């Protein structure tokens, strides 16, 4: 998905965030054939806001 980011918090931690709505907007902006009616929120089957720690 295009809507999201990974942010380095420390040498052993990252913050991973997915934003479905932002991803849909980016897809619509980059593809002239898509409209908002074509793209609907579906949700994720994975967590969308996670802090990962390396052990």
C-alpha cells in the first residue's frame, strides 16, 4: 500500500504506520482511470500502527 511510512525511532525501534485512505488517494492521483467510487476502504488483515523492537 502506498499510504504509510516507517519511521526510525532509535537504532533498535521503528514505527510502522499504514493509512488506507491516504493509499487510496495516492492511487487515484497516479491513475487517471480510478475514481473514489472504484476504491473503497476494506480494512487491513494486519495491525496498521506498530512499534517494532529489535531484540
